């Protein structure tokens, strides 16, 4: 699970915060897959509209609102307002 937070200094800048559960999941992957996921999530966050690349979720019990696809992997997202 990934939390994406809007930076107060720049309305269009986003910050990615990985939950402990997500980091634990990522530790089970090889270093190249983990690097690919981190790189792609950084790329998504750097885009003017990151959610353009995500699929909207409805009724997710974990509270996730969107998911990003990176190859065969799916990253769940929750937006926190700061």
C-alpha cells in the first residue's frame, strides 16, 4: 500500500510514502524488481496528473482508492491530504 501526499510547497508535487506492509512486501522481491517498482512510482509521482496512469477502485476494504500497474505487479494507493 502506498500513500501519496501533495507537497504543501508545490500543489502539483507529490510525495510517495510506503507503508511498513508495502516495504515488507517489496523486501521479498529481487533487487531489480524492487528498483523497477520504486523507479516507476517516482516517475508516476513526477507527472502532472499521476492518477491518469492509475485505475480507480471502488469498495476496497483496505481503503485504497486507485491502483497502479507496474508489469505484473499492482500498487494500491491511498491519498492523504496534508
